[in-house]
């Protein structure tokens, strides 16, 4: 029996009963939060897994395009073609609240709206295989950013689930049983005190009655 170090008084008993009610209510709210976090977390994990499969497939395709380009171009020509990019991508980080967890939201934008700026080279001395490789990477970028966002969200949600789970377990297995045991202990102590008081009162009453009868006998 885990009992708190408190004085067994009626005031303390009333205080502990209120604290127990609050703890039970908090336990239910945290359990509901944990369950909803788990539901949303599993949805995110499923979405991230599907997107990762897609991204890995697209990366393999991009790699194949670059392999083809390197087969028809020298390494020096390939490196020189990609050395001076014309386009620039900016990534902005916002936030979205999921069950009191501030998760990041990534938004990308390009310096110019000209689609041709993705090619950092002229077309005279390069191969169409390199064009395919660059275009495949450009198509892949939004999915890469989305995947990074989803996986970061999963990481943060997982940490919040673990923190909530620990709080639920602490309330369920430590705090609430301790409140209940202490309330039971104080209640028993107060009942013992009441019985002792009644016994003493009855003895005093009997003594007074005896004394009264003795006086009346005289």
C-alpha cells in the first residue's frame, strides 16, 4: 500500500478526494489524447511510407537518367554543365498544430517562374539524357520536401505519444493508487478515532452515572 506522508484529518481527506477526482479526470483526458495521437500518427506513418516508396522509385529513375548522361558525356563536361545553376529554390518553414504538437510545414518557391531556368546550361554541348535527369529531379523535389515534412511530423508525434504515455502510466499506476490508498488509510484512521472517542464517551458516561447513583444511594 503506497501512502502519502500526510496528517490523517478530515480536512486532508476532503483535499485528497478532490485531488483524486482531478487525477481521474486528467487520466481520462490524457488517455483520449494518447489514443487520438496514435490514430493520427498511424495515418501519418502510412502516408509517409507510401510517399517514401514513391520517392525511392523516382530517385532510382533519376539515377538511371544520370547514368545514361554520364555514358554519353565526359565527366568534365557533365560537371561543367551543372556547375552554375540559374534557378534557386527557397524553403519556408511554417507550423501546424496537431493535438498541441507544433509540427513543421515546408513550403518551397523558386526565384523565377521560368521553367527553362532549371537547366543550368545551354543545349548545344549537352545530351538529352542530361535534360531528362534534370527534369526528373525537378519533378521529384516537391515529393522530397513533402516526405521530409511527413517524417519530421512522425518523429515529433512519436515523442509526444511517448511523453503522454508516460504521464498516463504515472497517473494510472502510481498517483491514482496512491491517492486511493491514502484516502482509505485516513478513512480507517478517522473511523478508529471515532470508535475510540465513542468508547471514551461511553466510559465517562458510565462513570458519571455510577457517581450519580452512588450519590442518590446516600
